C-alpha cells in the first residue's frame, strides 16, 4: 500500500506578500474629514426631492431636526425621536397608533 501525495494549486500552499501602501488614501480621508468639520452650516430650510416619489425636508441645521413631509396637506405626524418627525396625509387607526407607541415608541401628534 502506497500513500499518494496530493499536489495543491500554488495559491493554497504559498501566499506572496503584496506590500500595498494605503497611506495616500488614509491621508485623503483625514483631509476630507477636516474639510467637512471646517465647513460653515448655513441657516435656513433645505429641500431634497427624489424625482417626484417623495420629498425629504429638514429645517435649520442648527436645531438638527429631521422631517419627512411627503405632501403639503398632512393630518398629523409621527414623532420617532425628539428631533425626527414623519408627517402623514392620513391618520392611522387607534390599533396602529397604540401598537406603534408601545412596541416602537413612536408618538402620534394631530395637526392643529
């Protein structure tokens, strides 16, 4: 009885070192972050649209609130956190509001 020797393909038996230098990309990332920190936040309202399927808007970057308002006529809004709101054109029923409040922590506010 003879033992057979299995010859593997060379990448499985030998790995060559590539000596890659990532310093230029690391330096670029650090410079980009510094530029982002040095930019001035302008006050005002901003509006972003994604081609007509919805509109994302937020007001005053100083207050750092985020508002999703898909249409101009809304009956209320979901408060997802202290500074994040989602406006809705229709009011969800009582079961949905109850479950969202207790399971997800979302609060419903009617528009005045």
